[in-house]
C-alpha cells in the first residue's frame, strides 16, 4: 500500500473537495482519498492497479493538477 500527499492549489471550495474525492475514489486500487480545502492538499492511499502517474493524470483531467508533493 502506498500513500501520497499532493499540493493542489485549485482547491477553493467544498465542491472541489467532493469532486476530487469522488473521482479519485473511483480508480481501481484506490483505498482512501482525503482532500483538505484549507490546506489545499490531498492524501491518497492506493494499491495496484492504481499508480501515481494515473492518479496525477486523472487530477489534471478534472482540472486539479498536482503542484507538487505536500509535506
């Protein structure tokens, strides 16, 4: 199991949070998704067949591109 934390500056409201959590959770292999509006961060836990590249691609497709890793 892998957990990644991303900085996503486009998170501006609870609708953004809901969209990210819903869309990413639909990927096969994703175990959990937690988006934080105030911190503009997302934490995702996943296993195969999900990949970090696949998650980043999906986030970009739904207009929430990853700006970098979050601490």
